[in-house]
C-alpha cells in the first residue's frame, strides 16, 4: 500500500467512515489500532518479521511505566536502552554488523515512533502527563497509520484529548469539503508533480555528457521532488485525519520563501524542528549557559546548540555515513547562518540589520542561497559516497562550483 497512492487514500477514507460508526471513544481507539495494525501487516512478511517491531514498541510502553513509577531511577536506563534498540534494529553503520538480526523484519515508521516514545518518557520525567495513558491509547499515539511513515509529530496530550472526546465527533460540512480538497491537492503534488521532478533528475543523471544545465537539474529538481512528495503526503494524511475529526499539526509553511537557513528549518518539517528545539536545542543551550554563564559566551553556546541539534537530524534520517555528513552540513548551515546574524547585528546594529534584511535584493539573494545550499546538502540524502564521487568525476569541481 503506497504512502500516497489511491489505495492508501481509499483505505484512509474507509477507516474514517468506521471511525464515526459509534459515539464511544473506546470504539474509535479500537478502530484506529486495528487499522494501524492492518496497515503494518501489508508491509510485514509474516509474524516473525513483525517481532522486532513489536518488541521495540512494547518496550517503549514498559519503559514509560517504569519511568512513571520511579522517574529518577529509571529515566536514564530506559532512554539509553531505547536508543540502543533503535540503532540496533535500524542497523546503523556504527553498530557492529555481526550483531544485526539476519532475517528480514519490519522497520516501517520506527524513526517517528522513537520520537513519540521519547516525548512520553521525557515528559513523564520532567513534566508528568495529566491525561490518561494506557496500552490502547499508547498504540493509537505511537502507531497511528496516518502519521507512522512521515509524521507529523504531535504531542500526546493534543492527540489524545481529541481521541478521548465524549460522544459523536462532529465534522462540519465545510470541513469535509476542505479536507477532500486537501486530499486531492496532496495527491496531485505527490503523484504528479513529484513524478515530474523525479523524472527530470533521472533523465539528467542518465545523460552521458553532463553539462552545467544537467547539474542544475540534478541538484535543483530533487528539493522540489522532495517537497511535493513529502508535503503532498502530509496534505493527504491531514485531510483524512480531519475527516475523522482529529486535527494534526502542519508540517510545511512555504519553506522555499525563506531567506535564511534557520528560517527554512522553521518552515520545513516543522514538527521535527519543534521536537528537536524542545528536547535538544533548548535543554542543551540552557545547560551550557548555566554551566558557563558568561554573557559573552551566549551566542557561542547558541551556535553550538544549533550545530548539535541539526547534526542529529542527519543521524535520525539514516543509518550510513552519508547521512551523518548530511547532518553535519545541516548543522554547519544553521551555525554559519546564526554566526552571520550575530556578526551583522554587531557590525550594523540590530535596527539597521533588520532594515537591511527587509530589502528586496537581500531577500532575493537570501532565498537563492538558502535553496542552493539545501539542494547541495541533499546530494548526501539521495546519493551515497560512490555516486557523489561519480558526479564529481563527471562534472569536475569547476562545473560543480558553477552549479
């Protein structure tokens, strides 16, 4: 069942109808758990291939209960074990290959499940949840088939408050129309526009003698493909979820209109950026400022926290060294962007720098540089090191620099 296929849309609409078949919130939970398990089963190769996935998910729930029982004692061991299981099951390059399981097994959605599990664990340790959570609610939250593959990542209390609503969930007629329109728009983006940009890149890669124009197409078409494919899928799942009466957070907000790399990441994969800001950037920055409170170091700590946070984006996205380098480039981009803002503010003064940043030429240049840098970094997202080396030999460094 393709993520943005007509089959997936039909399945989601059928689940939405069943979701409204009874007023009891328990019924809605049962429908969502069953629908999610069936969706997962379409990717599984049998019971055995499902076991590692089940171990990972159920360990998350057991670990959450341990943290709830004794937060100070269990938080660190549970979180560390969760991360070890994740790296092991996902077969990260820094894990000895001899330790990997030798049979094929289901890994679909583990990356997003990890963030939801960590959210529950961290909240229970530092700001205990006041809303109920049991195994059924936990499975609805972590394994929701709509958000399993590509998000968005929603806070537990926001999600469960809607799922636990008493009585019938009323979806206004206008909302139905808007949701259907969004599903259609999302399908067009994911199935038509994304295919066009993907075909453009494939055609340019397949051409024998690469020109500068081929390089522009190869590097420039992939961000557009990724945006159409990713945001189109998000449109579909938000539309289906709205028909169920469950509001999901937005994940994109015109990212290519941003004139800075930091601004870009506040509009691209928004829920991922917000999660990392809440659980990595802010705690790391506050910890550094408490440990080394000198005012002169505040910008240095902010730059370092930016780098670490966005480096982790690469680590989370994939298991290979190429993804580590992708993360390094994301961290480098936001860190240099922050350093530039600090230096310009010190040189021109805050008021003059803000005035400059609103100038049309500045905005245009900023947008161009932001898109170009992101397109460059994505080369380590869609290609491995061997393919990167092949492109370098094909174009040469001079042509790549021009591109």
